[in-house]
C-alpha cells in the first residue's frame, strides 16, 4: 500500500482545541499555518504581556496539567475561533478583542484545576513561530498504523487526537517511522520535509480526547514496547509547497 497523507490537523490555541483541514500551504522554514498561533498564558508566566519570542510550555495552560482541555475542539472562521467541549457551552472568540479574550478565560476556568496559576491572557505567537513544545519552527508527522498498533498493545482504541499531531500518514508499516533518522527527507505533496528528531511524549497523551478524563497509560505502553516515550517525528519544511489530504508520501533519503 502506497503511503499517503491521510489527515491534516492544526491546533489554533495551544492545548485548547484541534481542527482538521483539507489542505495547507507550507512555507520553507515555517510551521503549519495557524498551528499553535495562540496560547493561554497563566499568572506565573515568566513574561509580561505578549511573549517576545518562543516561550517554554510551562508558561501556558496545557493538557498535561488539565486533562479536561484535551476534549476541546476548534474551528477557525476567518479571524474568529469557535470552541466546543462536552462540559461547556460553545463559544466563538476573536483573539484580537480584549473582551473576547476575557470571555475565553471565564470559559476555561472550570476546565483548569484549582490550585494552579490562573489563566491570565490569550497571547499570540511571534511572527513565523508557533507556541509549540519545540523551540524550532517544526511540524509533526505521525503514523496511523503505529497508533493502531499501540492501541492493540494497550487493549483499547486510541484517538489520534491524544498526540496533538499535524500530519498523519496512512500506509507506512507500523512503527516504520522509528527508522527514519534525523536528516531523512520526505516529499509530501508539493513540499519537502526533513526529519529533525523523535517527539518525546508527556502525560497529556494519557487523556481520552472524547471525555477529557485520563484513560490508558500511553507513556507506560511506549516504555514497555520501546524503552522510551517517543511517538512521532518533528520535521522542518525544507522546501515549501501545497499539501492536501490524499497526497502521496515519498521517502527521498
């Protein structure tokens, strides 16, 4: 079976909502457009106002600290973001509007644990960057067959949304991506990507994205199978171009 690009996912607000898209245009050295374009800083963030550059995840609300956030879904509508959650009423915000940012903080409050620094503000990523866990402007590549294999080992179906990935590949043998070392180049549609390194996973992946409750220890399962907690790859955009669901995936070197 030839490998193809099966799903393209972005997360407009870091750790708060996932959205599937049909296509995107990648720029050399850039991230997936509108992925982690905003994040919610908390009261203990090490910066005032908006971040002046990339900032570590410890400054922001994230699923590892609040599994309930994993159940948020997002949809971008022009300059607005619509959010939904099984325990919250739907909300639509314009990130540039201070009143809407305040509404978002109120909406998030019941999903954020008491005793942790309170949500402070929705902040934008610096130009050309994403407020992802990695400092470099990378996107992530994951395999549907590897996700299914891990689920079988755990005795449960695993939603792909546990992993907060960008590009999901169909047709690779299970765990084949583990053999793709740094520097390996992939042609995806009209773009060429270069593997940077594996993605080491955190506690957020133990939450069920349908409910926002912890269900299944993915970290223990990875450790038992491979001796590490890696799942998926970070990659840089070496040559920009359009990508679309169904595009062939070719390993170049």
